[in-house]
């Protein structure tokens, strides 16, 4: 149960920490644009409630259902990515058509595509684990599907999400057991592809140049410079929660892409180090869950999902501190963003689900009998398997036996039965027995009833000198009409 408790604790700490930092970093911008300092925080809290429901449901989702729905999920995500490119359906935000608005709700299909690709690749690679040494079996059909999804995302355009999708793809191949030469070749091609995409647009090229030669006076270098100024201002212990100066319109995207800079300024080096420790603990726990399971699907999805979240956090923190060019990847569970938060919480739910299937955790859950929701979905043992359930059944049986004994004691006693008489043959039974003239006399019992007629040596009843018995049927004309003469006795 250690992995399950660890993943649930990490989830709770990151969620609470993220909501607190979203409230602090977005208060100024939310008040200026909406008249309330709690506008962005309220939206984030609403998405967090939805994510909590999905997190709880995903913990008890059967693995076989995940695998059966993975193909439909990836096809549905492709349809959403096509729909977002249609004018009037997709919403243009910051130069990228990455959102679909339905009423007052809007979501980002590319985030859904990452989760769908993770589950689908885990299903396909687990089903072909015996033939993964063949390049064709390993790359078909996962490579064409990945290229299709990545191409649709780049048409929005969104390089950051494409990079995160590439992390998911490479992690699935690596943990599925792809040969080193194949993995290295694909990784090299991926780096070349991302570099070409980064240099293909003017604003992306400006970000790369500002990373190589930071210029605080340029538009592309201003954001990085303000991020570094804010973190330097925080020092060891920070300036205090809610006391950041960079969020007062100095640092763009202070509540989303660059929220780690606000963490470093308000909570200092200690707060930033604690956040890094949480992500490091997430990496350890996720890989531990994958290692302690035997299902290949669980191994691939758990390990690749962990690398996805931790890798995305690492890229975000690196470009905030100036170690990588700015890509726009959010910090999981911390940055403001509804769709990203919900999908990340679902991934945590998957990890918690897989932690329940560890041998030690399964034994403990079996001993405790699980809970009603888990038993209803069929992912935990039946209630009779638990010691607690067995004790309850024993106590219930004892109470039932005590009630039965009480009712029996209060009931009217039944009348005593008359003792049965000694076994005696009826006359019909005696006549039915075969007899012959020279037969031995029937055995008599040692005792006779008082007043009974004594038996003669030939077995007949009566005293000596009594009337003789009837003749045999052959000598009796009444019994044998074929014989002549008058009746004789």
C-alpha cells in the first residue's frame, strides 16, 4: 500500500499547492480584467472539482475497460483535432487555434490527444510484446498515428504540446523494450524535427535567439529577464506569499507558463526546492508502481505517464530559469489551465489505480474486502475474501443461532410419543410365506404374551385334542372343484 499512499499524498500536496499559487499569481491580473481577484482562481477551482471526480472514478476503472476504450479514444481525439482547425469551431487564442468553446466552457483537444495516445500505445505495444524486436511490428501502426496527431497539433500551431506528445511517444517505445539502435535513431530524428519546427517560424526563432543571447530590452528576452529578476528577489525564504512584485504586470503569463518564477519569488529557494522534491518523489513512485506490476499494459502506461508529467515539469522549470528556450509547456498541477489540470489529474488516477494492483496492495485490499464502489466495478476482491467480512458473518450467524434457541425454548413442548410395540408378523404376512408339508417348524420367540395360546410342535396354535386344521387345498373339494366326491373335513 506504500505506493498508493505516496501517489495520493503527492496528488493532494500538488493540487493544494497549485491552487494556492494560482490564487496568488493571478490576483492582480484577474482584478484588472474582471474586477475580482478570485476570477482565475474560481475557474481553476471549478476544473479541480471536475478533476477530483475523474480522479476518483479512474482509480477504480478496470484495466480491461481502459484497453477496450483506447482505440475509440484516440480516434475521437483525432476528430477533435480536425474540428479545432475549422473556423468557427476552433477558438484563436494568442495566435494559436487550440481551443474549442462550447457555451461558456472551452477545452484544449491536444491535451486529450496526449492521454489517448498514451493509453492506445500501451494497449498496442502490450499486445505485440512478443514481436517487438521487428521494426515493422514496433512502429506500425503507432508511428503513423503519432505523425498524424503531431501534424494536426502543429497546424494550430502549438510546439509545446507537440513536444509533450513526443515525450509520451518516446517513453512508450522505451519502456516497451524497443532496441537501443531504433530508439536512438527515433530520438535523433525527433530532435531534428523539433529544431526544424522551432526555426520555421519567426517568433520561435526569436525565442531561440533570446535564449542563446538574452537581451532584457527585446520583447522576446523581457519575459525571461523578469523571471530571473523575480526569482533572484526571492532569495532563500522568499518575500512572502502574495507579496510578489513580478506579477504586477512585469512578468507575462505569471499564472500559467511562468508560475514557477512566482513560486521562487514568494516562497524563495526553500519553496522551489520543496516543489522539485515533490516532482522527484512523483518520478520515484510512478516508476516503482510500474516495476512492481506484472501486466505489460500497466508497466508501459505507468512508466510513460510518469515520464510525461515529470518531463513536462522539467522542461517548464528549465525554460523559466533560462536553461531551455521558452516552449509554452505548463507546469503540471501548478499552472493555471483547466484542460491541462483535468488531464493531469486523470493520469494521477491511473497511477493510483495501478498502485492498487501491486501484490502487497492487492493482498491488503483483499484482507479488508475493498469498498462498495470497487466491488461494484469488479476491481477488488469480493467481500467474503476479507477477514473483517468473515468476522461479521460469524457474528451474524451466532446472533441467528441465539434467536433460534430462544424461540425454541419459548415454544410449547410436543407430547411424548407412545413407545412402539415389539415387532410382530401379521397373519397375512405369515400366509404369504412359502411352506411345504415337510418344512421345519417356524422358529418361535423365547417369550410370549401373557394369555396367548401356546404353539404346537408343528407350529400351529391350540391345545392338544383341539379340532384338526383344514386339509390342504388339493384335498378340499370346495377349494378344488375338479376333484370328485363330497366335501370332506
